[in-house]
C-alpha cells in the first residue's frame, strides 16, 4: 500500500463513521425523500465552455446561463427548505 493510501485510509473511515451518525436521528423521525423535481433541479449544471477561444458573445451567453442556473437553484433551495419546514411543523403539532 502506498504512503498516500495509508494516510488517507483513516480519514475515509472517520468520514464514513461520522456520515452514519448524521443520518441516524435521535428523535426517531424520518423525513420524506427529496421530491424528484427538486433533486433534478440541483443536478442540472451549466456545461463547461469549450476550450476554444471564447468570443465576447460566448462569454455574455455563458454569464447569462450561469445567472439563470443560480436563480433556478435558489428557487429549488427555497422550495426544499419549505418542504422540510412543512414536515417539521407536522411533527411538532
């Protein structure tokens, strides 16, 4: 086993252990899965520009696409927060 792999292994094991702790709630409440449309929204990305020389028009288009993506993701994030806040409200009542 290479030195890098030997050094990395303890960190991976710790991360896996801590990851398990995060998902096991102490209150026994299970949240519903994330709705598919919200997950799809977060999974969509603006493709990287081609490695060719970009024109001004390409750069303006890319910036516009990135701004639209950012606005979309912000909307998805707000919907996701509302979705789980609604579930929390049901469990608290």
